[in-house]
C-alpha cells in the first residue's frame, strides 16, 4: 500500500467498486478498501436488479445470475394475486460472486484492492489532502488521498466523520429480515410481492426465486420504536403457512434508509455514494444499481476535481447536481407516494389488489388501475396526483 493516492474508496460493495473502477480507468491512483475479509459476503440483499440497467455497468455473466424473471406478482393476505410483466426484465443475482466480480473489474482497471482494511477516521489537512486512519489486518496505518469516496453502506461512519450525516429518523428506515430458503416450491420465473400491514406493517414481503428450488424470502417493515414484533417474527409468521417443508440456509437482518438522499452528499475532499448517501429507492428500497450510478457520478466528478486542482466541497457539489438531474424528481415522487400509501388501511389495499386480480392483466392499462384507486381510495389519488403534475 502506498502513502498517497488520488482517490481512496471506503467499502467494496457495488457503489464502491464502480467508483474505484471509474477513477482508475481515468488514470487516477486508486485504493479500494474493504473491512471484511471476503468481498460480497455475508449477503444482505434480496439480489433483484433490472437486467438492462445492470448491463450498463458490467457485461452480463451467467456465473452471477441466479434467475431470470419474466413476471411479477402482487398478492394480498387473502391470496388474491395480480401477475404483471415487470417494467424492465429482472435478474436475481448471486451477489457473493457479483460483488467480487465488480471489485475484480476495479482491480483490472488499475485500482489497488485491499480486504481486511477498515477505515477508522478521516480529516482534511490544510494542504488539501485527506488523512485516513486505517486498521489493516489488525494493524494501524495511515494514508492520504485527494478525494475520499465513502461507500461504506447503511451503517456508514465516513459520512459522520465528514460531518454530513444528520441524526437518522427512525420513521425513515425500513427494517429488513430475510431467509435464503431451500426446497421452496415457487414458479422460478416470477418474483412475488406480498402487501398487507398485518403481514409487514408499512412495508411488504417478497419471494425472489434463485433457481434450484431456492429463494430469498424476506420482508421490510417500517422502523417503529413502539412495534410489538420484530421483523424476524413477522418473517417467521409469513413463512410458516407458505413454506412448511422448506429449510433456512442463511438469515439476514438489516436497516435500509428510505428517505430521499442525504441533503448534502459532499464535503471538502469527500463524497458519499450508495447506501451511505441514502441512494436506495425511497419506495422499494432497492439500491444496487442506484448506488452504482452514484459511484459512477461521484468518481467522474472526483477525477475532474483532481485535474482542476480543486477538491473543495463547492467543486464536488457538481456530483449532487448530476444526481439530482438523473434521480431527484423521481425520488421526490417515490418518497411522497410511499408516505401516502402507508396511510391507506389494509382492507383498502386488499380490495384494490382483489379488484385488479379480477381483470385480464394482459390488457390492463394505467387507466384501469387508476379507476380501481378512484373506486376504493380516491384520497390516495388526490395525495399523489400533485407529484405527477408540473414537477
Ligand atoms: C434484506 C435486504 C434486501 C435487499 N434487497 C435488494 C434488492 O433486491 N435489490 C436491490 O437493488 N437492493 C436491495 N437491497 C439494498 C442493497 O443491498 C443496497 O442498496 C446495496 O447493497 C448498496 O450498495 P453499497 O455499495 O452502497 O453498500 P454495501 O453493499 O452495503 O457495501 C458497503 C461495503 O462497505 C464496507 N464497509 C463498511 N464500513 C467500512 C469501513 N469502515 N472500512 C472499510 N469498509 C467498510 C462493508 O463491509 C460493505 O462491504 C436490500 C437490502 C437489504 C438489507
């Protein structure tokens, strides 16, 4: 490991690896550090991504594709089920391999990748370099970088060291619980969503097939300090009647921010990307490709800033503008839609799904869906309509 780098990236998840690859491809000396001893493990993800979107970052490779999905289903607790084609063809990944492949592509582009290397603090010095304290293989180390990209996930500390992270509001988090299950009898080409507050208050459940009769079975609930049951207890109730003969191969529990992105994603010599910057989708909480896009934008601006010799926050703010131009409007909408949807009573949501299930989904249009909303819960339409008009 050298003493000084142009770009240091903290965290080798999808956002960090793409940021490191982008910086290295532009000729920057780049260090990518990962605190775990193995990139990609343990997996804390249901692993679904849009096929075309992911392909814009890395050529598709069967070794990290667990399943190809043609349809989505949305069910209510009564068992009514609407089956629809996805907006974009979907893949269920093998993230253990996918994340490693992304880090490999960063290394191929010239980045130095170091595992068991934890960032333990950072501060910008008067000469403009950022000093980063590391613990590498248990030993303290120090390096300096012109720009640090914090890609250290939902529990990011680098954002706090840079002075960015506001105190998190519980109501803006999902709590997730998921099992990787085997001997699961589901259609291998359908991703299932399950909606109903008794099942997952404020959130939803999913069954994402991974081939070979395996599936990620999980749910997110709204983080509520007064909740009487944990996400894992809701998950156990969810699987008991549905998969009585299945076994659990792995378990994950985690938090996912579902706000809009951090109000500030940059500081002098520092940029936050991916979950560290709250870039996951405010409605579904999906964050793999969004984080990869954030990582790409951030690294592009970091490269420009280094070439211009100005790594101040005011220069790096170009990254926030790029993000806002690409995602700002849709994120604001999705955030508002989620806020409106969680106020709808469970029986109304069930009615809407029940009515949609009776339609011929091959011919179903947006007009049909709106007609159902108007019939069952007109207030919902009134609340979300302003976010689709003139914004
Ligand atoms: C249960 C669950 C299901 C999900 N399902 C989906 C889904 O189906 N589709 C989807 O798109 N998204 C999903 N998500 C969200 C998705 O997993 C994240 O949005 C995505 O992983 C974010 O990528 P990232 O690179 O920002 O962070 P991460 O993937 O979390 O990577 C951060 C990395 O930083 C490392 N790190 C942390 N601190 C340090 C430090 N101090 N020094 C060095 N390294 C550090 C971590 O070890 C980790 O490897 C899900 C999340 C959960 C919890």
